[in-house]
């Protein structure tokens, strides 16, 4: 559920300019037939005027199976897989160099070698997060809760709401702070509100996963279940205050330019002046996608006990790092994601750590890749 890597995104952009249809089972090169387009993935039994998508891609869809270690598959994924192999070779090489300190080779090489050291990672368990857990355990007030939220945002961990800086949707010459609904561990509101059997299965699995994370972090089973229930109660309230996906597609309904003073009046318990300062925002006007969400969130910050917020923050902090901790955390996280994505097998470690290195040191790795 992470964003695609910078290198992959570049290749996908180039691909979109030249690619119309693709088949991984191509038998005859398009150039050999005198045709500029690869037609091996098409389905000629479908009339294009009836269903153009399946006319173009139907053959490829019928004969292509999504690999067990992937949640989706297509031309971009195939291209990215080839790129990942090249990155692996580069990272393996860098990790064995005695590169100059501070060089790109040293940075990405040391990072990748550390990420691949599964024996050391296994031995440490959740201890790398100990200082962060102590900081969260020391929270005593709602002000402390908001300070922790800002601290985590500055670490790249999004909790409680969604914040980012981007162009003003109605004035591309201005970059402004955007605040949207967020704070959920499941993909969107429907996962908390729908009552069909498939959704209930996911929701129950998520509840067990939260408890599992607390157990792996050292809590006893009974307390872990109580803590998980408190996290779910918070997320249910957030979900109920959130808009559905179809409602988020209306740009006008999700555009509200508001002054900090107005925000402070409508959702006073978020301590906007201090919060914006902690996030490094020096503007007196911001964009808020869903003001009603922040009104409810403000009320929750007053009504929900501090200890419940500590459970919420602790779970989401550990969950963010679970894919990179010891095997017990990795497997628990994967089992939950498997239910959401359909991915049947965990990717080999080198693929996961190559992607992590690209995500964390993308500029340095990209320079070496181009070089």
C-alpha cells in the first residue's frame, strides 16, 4: 500500500507515451508482421464498439496469471521487476565497496546491507522502537497527543488526519497546506460501516492484527485485546465522520480555503496555531478538504481518554515499521495485507529491501542508477 518508487514512476511515464497494448506471452514480434502494435494480447472475438477494453486486452487477461508475490500485474509491473533486478545488482555492488564516507555509494550500500541483515534484525525484535515507545508512553495530555502527531508527521508517519503541501487546487501558482480526512488503518470508510460477510471478515482480522501487534510488542493477551478495542473505537468514530470514496470525487465539495482563526473556532481542540508551527507551516490560510471531519476530531480529542489515544498512536507507529522488524512482525503485517490486496506470498527480502532503499534514498540511488 506504499507509493510507487521514483525510478518506477519515471519508467511508467515513458511507457505511457509509447505503449498501447502489451503481452508478456508475445510469440511474434510486432515488427515481423509489419504492424506497429502488438496484437497478441487482443481478443478479436469481442467487437471493439461493444467493449473496447476487452477487445484490446482480453487475450492478455485470459492467459496471464498474477504472480503469487504480487497484488497486480501488467506492463508497468514487468518493467519495474526488470528495473528492480538492475537495482539489486547495483546495491549488492555498493554494499561491498569501501566507499568514501558521505558518498552515494556509501549511503545506499550501508543502508541496503543493514536492511538485508536479517539475523541482526531478528535478534533485535521491536527494540529499535524502544525510544519512540517511551516517548508515546510519556504522553499525559491532549497537547502531548498533538505534539506526538506532529512529531510522527515529521518522521513521515501519518496519523489522526492527512496533511501534505501542494498547489492550491484553484491557483497552481501557490503552494499551500492541505488537510484531509484520515487516521484509518483500513483503506476507507466502507471497511468500517458495511456489514457484508467479506467486509466483516476483514474488520475482524484487523482487530486481531491490532491485538497481535500489541502482543508482539510485549503486552499480555488480555491487555492487548482491550487496547485493540480502544483503537477500533477511535477508528470507528473517525470512519463515521469521513466521506465515502464517491463523495471525495467532487472537487468543489472537497475544497475549503479557511483561515487559521476560522479553523480554531470550528475545531478548537486541535490547537491549530501550535500544530501548524510544529508542522513547519507559516501560513495563515490553509485548504481543508472535509471540515466536518475536523469538527468531529476536535470533539474526540476532548472526549476520548488520553490512554486510548496512546494506544492508537502506539499501534500505528509499530504498524508503520512492522514490515522492517523481526519476522513475527513482518508475517503478521503481511497476513493482514494479504487479506486486503490478494497477494498470496511475501516478496523475497531483496525485493522488499530494494524498494525500501529506493523509497528512503531515492535521489542518491537514482544518481547511481543513471551513472
